[in-house]
C-alpha cells in the first residue's frame, strides 16, 4: 500500500470560503474523504467569451486594409463580429479575381490572429435596391470561396443564409428567387444547401421561421402555418441540413411582429416555433427601431425566452441608448448566450487516482452552440499533466442548469511537487473572481496541491 500525502492550501480570493487549513491524507484502499472548495461568482468579470455577447459591426472581409481591424474590435471588448463578403461587383461574372480572394484571406488571417470569431454573411445587395445574382453565378462563386472558407472555418462562429434578397435578409427577392418564379422555393432552398456543403458542422441562420417551414416543412406558401420542420430532441441531433438551421431576427423588438419576422395574423404561433427551436439551435440578431416593445423589462424577458446568444452592439443606437438609460444594457451584455460559473470543486485521492469534480452552472440566457473541448491541467514550474474530458458536451448545459465535470489523474503520471489545478474549456472564462490565467489561457481552480510520493 502506497503512502501519499496531499497538502491543500487555498489562498486565492476566488474562494468564497476562508483560507483552508493544510489537510494531510493517507492513501489506502478505502480512499480519502473529498476536499471541497467554493467559488465566488461575479457576473461582470470575464464577459468577453467566444461565440456570445454583444458583437461589433461591420467588418467586411472584402475590404482592403493596411491594419488589423479585428485587433481594434478586440480592444473594444468584442469576441464576436459581423463580417460580410460583399459580392455586388460580381453580379454578372462567374469568376472572382485572385486579388479579391487574397483580400478575403488576409482578413480571415487577421481575425484569426486577433482571436475574433465571425458571424459570416455573403451578400450581393448591400441596400434595398438592386437585383439578386442568378443561381448559376452564386454556385460558381461559392465553389471558388469554398477552399478558403473551409481552411479558416475555425474563425467562423456561425453563418447567416444571406446571399439573396435586399441586404441578404431574404426579402424583396428578384429573378429566380422571386415568388413569381415557378421554382422559387427550390432555388431559395439551394442557397441553404450550398452553405451546408461548405460548412457541414456550422449552424446556418435563416431570417424567419416561416422561410424555414416553407423550404423544409409543410408550408405550401410563405406564412402558411405548419410545424413539420420544427426541431425536437431527435431531429436536432441528426446529420441533416435541417438540424443546422438556426434563426436571426434583425428587427428584434421593433414592433409586435418585429417588422414581419413573425406574421401578423398569428404572431404567437411563429414566436412559439422559434422559442422551441431555440432549445436546440442558437438565436441572435439586432434591433432596428425603438418602440414600446424595447423597454428593458420586455427586452430581457424576450432575450431569455428565445435564448439569444448575441446582439449587434452598433444598431439600433436608439434602443441601445435606451437600455443604458433604463439600466439593463450591462445585464444584457453579461448574460447573452452562456455564462458559466464555477460553484464548487471536490478533489480526492481514490484508488490511486486524483479525482476532480467541478460543478458549474449556466447563468446566461442561452447555451453554448459550440462543443468546446475540455481538459484539466495539473501544473507547476517543472511539470504539467493533462487529462481530457471526453464524455461531456458543454452544449447540454442550458440556462439555469448545473452539471459536474469529472476527471481522474492517475497517480503514476504525477511527480512529487506542488501544483495548481486548472480547467481549460477552449478559451472560455468562468464568471468567477480571480480565476482566469492569461498565460495558460485556462481557469485556475486551486493551488498549493502538494503530492509527496
């Protein structure tokens, strides 16, 4: 029987409990009692997490710059920005210039270097005027963009269907996409399918629930009530395009219908549709006008209802200023998407394993829509031991939910010494005081863990 002594001394202010005494354990076959550490929550810290929050706009990937605009976004506190690929100069030609593709690549590299994630939209009509590109032109352009977008796919957080309609927002269609065309439904659907080929693992946000039902459900015309394409636990996990269709509302709180986002003859039907889908796919968007619906009380309630992950921090300024005056701007900024909080940590020597159990809760409005890799790290100045958590999907942690992330370090892999224990959830910072380690880019859970072998 091995004799192991573990000394735990907690001295960081991140712990809600007072300074822990030195605790000595004897390792035998029956194990030892766990040591518990409690954490102090703080909603105002570590707000700049990836794939959530207030985002910056507009950071066009087709604009040539002699500086890294995404570093500027980072300095403003953004981790997410709206980035468009503007193709209005290529409406009548199938070939994109090599120089044009180089500009896009340079901007993708800049975003990667700045550690900024993108809400990507391809569009041909940057205003309410103009015409849509033909489907053959779009297919040719997508084919040329595919290698580039796939190479830098990790920079792209989510994709908006875009491409057709004024502003790429799926209204005021022309040509093959107008409802006067006999094949307009199939033509519009083809845009989603083409994007899914480029980004098979990413969510594609469509502008309205009615369009989703028209393309993939039971509606024979836009606005006809049907819920065949509405997601459930089974269909949301299937390897299909449907499972990857999410929603963006670019007139959030502008009116009772959000300016046509929900049809006026049955508003609640389509709101309930989106609310259901938001259990499985991300919601986001922007405000477009101030209204009685934009008051803080209703805004927060609606953001929670639809589990919003992100909102435009540039538009509409009247709404954003109102939220600052009424006092909910900071709350919204902090709670869009996920907000993970460590509550307690249990560590224990058991059967020649150093076991770790961290309980975290989600205090955000929504869930993570990325399955971030998770690992624990034991580290000191000389040694580092890592354990990857393979049996946990962070996306399953919904609003107000709690879950334990467990791992075992094998004693044989640990050299004698004093260590700190970290958890690394990609680049996600927990909403606790004094927990983030900038150098390691991980959350420091406990230090002065001493192994005497």
